[in-house]
């Protein structure tokens, strides 16, 4: 018995019994290409979205996933030891300082640098909650035309989109609370103490004037190029990288893990991916 591939595709898509698969396999029909054709037919009929998911559902579901991810990231990092005790996102010292710190640690002489690193992470923990409102407002403004690409993108497509849209604005908005946190935590004083004792070595290791370029730091226009400003810019950038890391982790989990699809809308949008 010859099998019409077009009819087989339609039959499988409609839920035909398992014996059709066995018959097709016996006649060397490429089931992968057939299943691929089914998927293509289904997604084309819904504008690239999973079968049965409307653009409105996709829009609301993707936004819910990203808001959940942003809230989880802020909650995770915006507390004491949120950054400091997390080896994946702990903020290091900028390159010149980090190198001296590593050289001194085996000798037990790195306490000033260790204290400075701790206080920068404490500052990030204090400032992190300021990002939530910016994340939420940006997520709510995502357009329908962006949604399909994000839904059908990789596991962190939404996070990458959010990062591209928000990081410059977040750097601008994040800097004032981070500066306040740095000053109130005592990091600025620790920084001055380190610079007073090791300034010449820091200059030899690359110089503070090159600190932005070495670490790809985005800065607020008009910010002074003093030591504290450079550290604030560095800490802001690293703090935001940590937040985006965990937003991405949450987005990927929602896409892949049914237990993370905590609402009927998330199940509908991501359950078929």
C-alpha cells in the first residue's frame, strides 16, 4: 500500500493512530520531514505562534514571564548577600585593583581590597530594587510585532530584548542610588584608602583613566572622571549584568519547566513550545 505523504501529514496532524507511523516507517518515509511539515503548517496558521495561541495571549504571556523573571531577579539580589554570596554574579573589583588583590591574598595582605569589594557588592544589593519599576514599565511597552520573534526565539530571547531596550536607561537611572549606596556603605572611603596606598601600582597596571574602556563600562553623560565615578559606573554595569543573568534563567525555566508555568496563560503560551 502506497502512502500519500500529504494525506499522512494531514492525518498525523489530526491525531491518526500509531499504526500509520509504523506503516510509514516500513515504507522508508522520512518521519522527521513529515513532523517538520506539520509544525510548519501549524505555526504558519497562527503567525509563527504555537497552535491555539493568539497574538493577544502571546503578548500577555511573554510580558508575564518577563515581569516574573525581573521580580525574581530583584528579589534574589536586592538583599543582604544577594550579590556577595553568589559566585555567579558577585561583583569583582575593576581589573587594576583585582590584579593587586589576587597578588596580595596569598600573603594575607589583601584586606583593604577585600573590604572594598564587599562594600561595592553591598551597594549593589541596596540599589538593585530600584531597577524593578524600570523593568516593569519597559516590559509593559513591548509591542505586538516584537512578541512573535521573542516567543519563537531562544530560551532567553525576551531577556536579550529587554537588555537591549533597558540597559542604557538603567545605567542612567541606577547610577544615583548606586552612588548614594557606595557613599553610605563606606565604599568611597575604602576606595580612597586603597588609592592612597596603592595608587602608583594601579597606574602601572593600566591606569584609572582607562578603567571604562577595559571593562566596557557605559557611563552617564557628563559624569566626572574621578575615582568614585568610575567605580560607580563599573559597579552599576556589573550589577545589571547580574540582574539580567537571573531574568534569563527565570525566562528559560518558564519556557521549559511546566512547574514554572504558574498561571493558565503561561501554560497556554509556553506549554506547547
